[in-house]
C-alpha cells in the first residue's frame, strides 16, 4: 500500500500545480496549498478537500507556518517577469522555503526546473531555475529536482505559443532557434513524474532530466501541430536578424502570450535542450503505455480544448507586474481621486438569464458594445507589452475567481448577483469593472460600474481622453446586456408555452 504524506504545494494556483493537487488527493495524500489570497482558490473543484493557508513566500514567518507538519514540499513557483531583479527574488523565496523545510524536518523537496545545456552561458530564466535547484540540493533537505523540457498540454504557455504562431501565419519568418533541438514533454507525463517524486522511498538528493520520447527542432514542432490541427505545413525561413527581444515582440503581437512571458520562453529556446541522462527510469518507471509522443500530446490538447475541458491554463497565473490590489470598499475612497462611470437599467429579464449573460461576457462572446474600440484597446495594450484581448477565457459559460478574462482578472464572483473584474491592461492607474443584478420586490435591475484610480497627471489625462468613448462603450454595453438577457427570457417563456 502506498504511503500517504502531508504535502505542501507551492504554486498550487498555477498551471502545473492546479493539475497536481487533485491527483495528489486521488492518491490519498493530505494536501496544503499556500496562496497569497485564498479567494483565488474559491471556485476550484478541490477547494474543500485541501487546507489553504494565506501567506507570502517572501515572508519567512508565513513560509515556516506553511511547512509545519509537512512531509513533502512541492515547489512549482517561477517568476513570470522579463525584467527587474526576478533572479534575486526567486533565490530569496527558495531560500525561505529551504530554511523552513529544514527547520520543520521535512522529508523531501520536489522541485520542477528546466532542461538546460552544460554551457556556462544560459538565459536569465534558465540560469535562475538552475540556481534555485542547486539551492535546494544544498539545503540539507533531500531534494528531487526534475528538469523538464517544453511542456505540451491544453492551456500551457508553450503550447499556446506554438498553436497561435502556426494558425495565424501561413509563412513563418523565424529566428535561428527554430533549428535548435528540444525535447517536449506532455503535461500528463510531468504530473506522472511529480507524483512519483512525492511517493518514492529513500533520501534522494539529485537532479533528474525528464522529457518525452521525441527530440525535435522547434520548426518541426510547429509543423507537427499543423498536421494534427488539419492545417497545411508552414514554410519556415530562419532569419539571423531576429534577436530574442525582437522575436518576443513578434510573439507578443501575433499570439496571446504577452511580451513579459514570451521573453523567458524564447530566451530558453536559444539552446539545444534535450535529456542527457535517463536515470529517472530506475527511480520512477515510465507511465503505463510509455511516454506520450509530441504529436499525440498535441492531439490530446486539441481534444481537450474542443470539448471545453481545459483543466488549468497559463492565463490563470498572475503576472508579476500586473495590478493585484483588490477594489477598496467605498468608504476607503474618501480623500482619494477616483473616477466612476455607472449605468443602471431596469429590465424584464429573469435574474438567471441576466446573470448568464454577465458571466458569459468576454472571450468569443465579446463585450456587447463597440467591438472595434475594444479591439483597438487590446492591440494598443499588446503594443506596449500587455496581455491584450487575445487571452480570452477558459470556459465560454462559467468563470472562476482568479482566472483571466481577456485583459481583466476575475477578482470576485457572487454567483447570480455580482461579478467584479480587475484591469490588467497597461494604463496609468488601477481599474475595475463591476456587473451586478438586483431584484427589489419584483423590480429587476442591472447595474454596471467602472471604477478608476488614476496615477498622477498621466492617469487623469488617460481618463479624460476616454470620456468621449464612454458613452458608446459603457452605455452600449449596459443596453446590449439587458437586451440579450430579455431575449433569452422571452425565448425560454415561449418554449415553455
């Protein structure tokens, strides 16, 4: 019988962590998740089955409390910043975890890093991942440091970059790194090795390379995707003038991946990153049926997307420099400059129909007003390195607290009553959009409120520059949402009669 452990997952709100937690639970492990805000996990299906503690990895006291009574720590935290002192921050957070784990007599740390060559010249992100792994290995706590290649799965940033580059461009001008060799790995196989690393016996302290069965050039990966998606293979022309920085601008414009996330991905593609040893096989045997080949991983990811069953997505990860503060309560606004655009509409629509329109906003459903203006704002955001509108949404009908919605983040859901979105587009200030339903004794109303806290003179000028468009954008949105909800109520009533 497999021994059960108390497992602390750091990075449980991320792409890999959000998939690992339910699998740990299926194996009977007790799981604790550390998150800066417990609200971000309010809507995940496994919320009631885990212990959620709030805290910051930069706070040693929070980390020590999270590690207390834990057998295994799984560290899945990586910076999504392309600039600044992220290397120092990553070492600081890892150091806090290592010290707390040693003090709590944790049996093992499991760390997921990246494949990298022996070359002394590495990209900043690969260098940082290597340094974090080395820190854990020297911590005094037995550590299994898994080093993975490009992760392929529905919703992964690497897969989304390949998908959009291949689908958007009939001809692929590309940097020289399209000829570099990489060894992608299916997300299901990454999870297999992570679970195995948690459960394996013995005090093991070393790195292990993990990768799928296929060694490919990056250009072959794009054309492999094209075949599985039913698209013509794309001619690829390597261009020596496309530096990593220029390539990241290109990726930023033609894919949903923002520049600050594209930079670390592209920098890591400057090298041949392949598995150099297969020692993991002696410790954790491959999954039944063997490792998943690249083409099959793409096929599985596409099937999940078409079925609307994307379990987690890179969209859910919070970008380091995106606004993260919650909307202050109204009394807290006293003494601060704040701009508000509020619309109220009475409606004959049923509350359920009104809410279904509200919760379905964004992504493929659009924003119910002036689509050209929304598109232009999205492109402007992409031009300055923001996320733009092309992130879309994970599910066409249902939202979860903490997930991305175009260039917004779902900050709060009171299902059936209120949806609050926090702006993550680049702008000189902080903004929110609230959409609400109300039923006062049979008088049903829709309320919409845009709230903006400007930063300096630029923030004020930004708001005033947009005032002429607010009438068309926000009034149109309120009108169309109400009309759509009323139409749904009429169709439902007619169907019953």
